């Protein structure tokens, strides 16, 4: 057991408000009430055991090697995680390791850091920071707040192999301000962090967010348009950061599964900006029921 896994025994810090939305998104789309130890794919009326990788175009299981062969053909690889699930981070590390061995120029973009910390991330990738300094300089427990041990092995691998690490998010204090005050009341300083384009016109994305809004009784406390604007700002900001930092290499993007599902969050928005071909990998725990079209690949996890 690695040091990072041992550190998981430490109690979890308070989650940011985004966790509530993220969990709600995942539960609505995956049917969290299902309790079996297999994953049910609706269109196939078939269940799959832990460790299965399902190709959505064919509806059939594929090997890890076959997945990697397909990933060679794209520029951006999205892995949609449940943030608190350790097995998801082990899979992310396995993908990073395999892709890096094929193409050492690969970069890793992470939702967990906002772009204002890019110089700190560069220092980490260059091996100039120890873990304590990194945690302090990124204000990890003020921003992301999940136990660092969940991501420690991934970040150590990035540092040890000097992989370019890219912060994809906007400063974490901005989304709550948008949610309760709208765009018009955001300060000029905060607006400078917003993406140039914010697309609120994607109907399936909007309809899904509206279901979440109504299901969790946000009505009367928040305005739906502000609620939805936050999700679009979040997705478009990460899409813009991917396009700006892709350069001539590959990028593996680690983000919550709600940002990559059905591609209408970050993937399609980044594609419109860069034209770079991509694949999405959705990490789905057993006991859920999901739609085949949720991603290019569905990886069944604990």
C-alpha cells in the first residue's frame, strides 16, 4: 500500500458546493438507487461486471490494449471520474502511464486546479516543489478540498516524469457568486477569468440541468438561468483552457463525469475551439444503470 493510499484514512474535508451538483448530476443520469454488483446498460438490457471496458459504438467489451490502440488516433482523452472513488484514480493513473509510454509529450489537464496556479503547476512538473509546498502554494484544501491522497499517486507520477500539468478551471470563488448573483453582479476583476464564449443554447444540456434544479428544490432560492450559467461557464472555461494549452501534443483531461457525459459539457465545446479529435471514457460504478451513449467507452468500476 502506497503512502497516498494510507493517507486516505484521514477524514474528508468539507466539500465545495460543486460536489452537491456533481453528485446530483451523476445520480440522475446513472440511477443511483440500483444496488446490484453489476452495471446495467439500458439499451443492451445487459449487465457488466467490474473491470469491463465497453465500447459504445459496438456495445461490446474491449481489452485495455484495444482501448489504447483507439486512443492513439485522438488528441484529447477525457476521463470522467467520481472524485471520491479511489479506484477511479487508479484507472486514471493506468491510462496516463500507458499513454505517456507511447507519447512522452502528453499533457495532463485537471479540473482540480484553476488557471491562476499555472506557474505553481509548472514548478511541480519540473520537480522544484515538495508535496507540502505544493499543497500550500495551490491552496489545495481551500479550493478542491478532497483528500490529497486520492490524487497523490497521479501527481507524483506527473512530477517524477516531468509531464506538463495544466490547470483547467476558473478560480473557485467565482461559480458561487454567479449562482447567487448572476453575471451582471460579478466584478470586473472576476469577469476577466470567464471564457470568451459561454454557450447556454445546448438544449439537452439545459434540459438535464433543469431536471437537477427542480429535483433538488433550488427554486425560490436561486434563479435557474444563473444556476445553468454556472455549469456552462464551468464547461466552457475548461474547454477554452484545453484548446489554448493543447499545442501540438495530446492531453489527458481528468474531470468529474458530469462534465464529459454525452459530450455536451466540455468535450464538444473544446472540439469547436480546437478541431482536435477526442475520446471520452466514463468511469461507472457497479450498481448503476446508464445509457450506452454516455461516452465513447464505459469502464465498469467498484
